[in-house]
C-alpha cells in the first residue's frame, strides 16, 4: 500500500540496559523506518508506543534469516520486489476475530438481503482474517433461507496470506467455536477425528459459498468488481490514518450498490466521510445519496 507520510516525533533510543537485554540491536531509527514502510505499503499507522510490539513481531524473522541486527534485516525491504515483504506484512498485521462477532450485524444483513430477488446476493468481507466473518455471513444466510446452499456469493479478502490459508482450510481449534449454539455447531461443522481431534471443519457446502483472495486495500487497483449488496470492512480502518481511511472508503463506496449496506467495526466512526456514507443503524451505513430500499 502507498499513502501519505506519518508525521511523528522521534522515539528515543532505549536505555542501554534494555538494548543490551535484546537478542538483536534495535534502534529508534529502525522503528521509524518500520513505521514508514508498513504505512506506505499497507496503510497501517503504527503509534509511537508500538516499538516493543514491532520488535517482538519481527525478531523471529531476523533470527530465521540469520541477521545480527534489525538494520540489516530492514534493508532487505529497500527492494520493493523482495519476497520478505510478504513475511514482514504478515508479522505486523493484527488478526483478531470470532464467529458472529458484533452479532447485531447479521440479522440486519439477513433482512436486507431478503429483499433481493432473481439473482444471488453479493457480499464482500474486505478484511476476512482467518475466515470467521465470511463463514458467519454464510451461516446466517443459510439459516434464514433454510438451506446449506443459500443464494449468495461471498468474496473474502485479506492482506495477510498466512491467515488466508487458515480461512481456506476451514479448520479451527474446537475452542474457537465453544460458545456457539449446539444446533448451529452441529449443522455447520464436522468434528475432527484421529489427528484432527480437538478441531472442527466448516462443512463443504458452506465453504463453497466463499471465495478467498489476497487483496491490499491500499493497492492502486483492486480485482474486485461491484456492485456488492453488502460490504463488511470491520475493525481495520482503525489502523489507518484519516487520509488513508478516506481513500479506502471512497473506493469501497464505489463498489457498493446504491441501496447496499456497509458494516463497520464497533470502534469505528464514518462521521468524517459523511459525503460518502450516512448511518442507518449501529455501525451500519448506506451510501450518501443512495436508495433506501430495493
């Protein structure tokens, strides 16, 4: 991703005792360069207090590649085509999600899509992480339509290639679904046996409703053609600064149907882009000037 520069004061060098306790040399200059790189490539605005998080997330890569310090590791990224970029971005991407997270969104989605007729509904999960969100969308619609093959096409994308592999597999530790209603769990998941004991797998029919793909929301072009009846982009905008948010939201709005719904995260507000989206529920929005019904 590319974006505007991050303006911040220089983070002071760590005390000598702290620096000496680290496995690898790591300076404020290193942290500053990481902040600039991840913002330019992925739009993620790392705060000044994230220095230790960056060290802990990247130290494994520094060790794996045999570098003696962060500076030599970060120098690899001067080459925009270096394969380390994939690992670098994956390491610094936060992926925290649950099945039916922000549960109030799903009845609203079901009611909205019930108005569609004559074609499958189209839904985009634009920060799908390990797949819980798009599979929750599929389950909600399967329940509403009384079939494991509801009339919906779900596109699910994420920047992190590692989490996409988990999402495509549809395999989760049993504790990830421990809070799910027993009837829902029985209908939509298969229990693992043998080496897979302690895990569950999303049923094949449900998996066939979702197409996963890698997408950087800050890329110059997206291989995502609208219009979508609904777009979920939850709990990712908070990692972008305001100019980056406006840029991304403008492009998302362009792919949302005139009467479509946009679902944001619980800690995100779109008040600063009132020319693009207007609220119509709790963290649910319509396009400004769009239709209010089908």
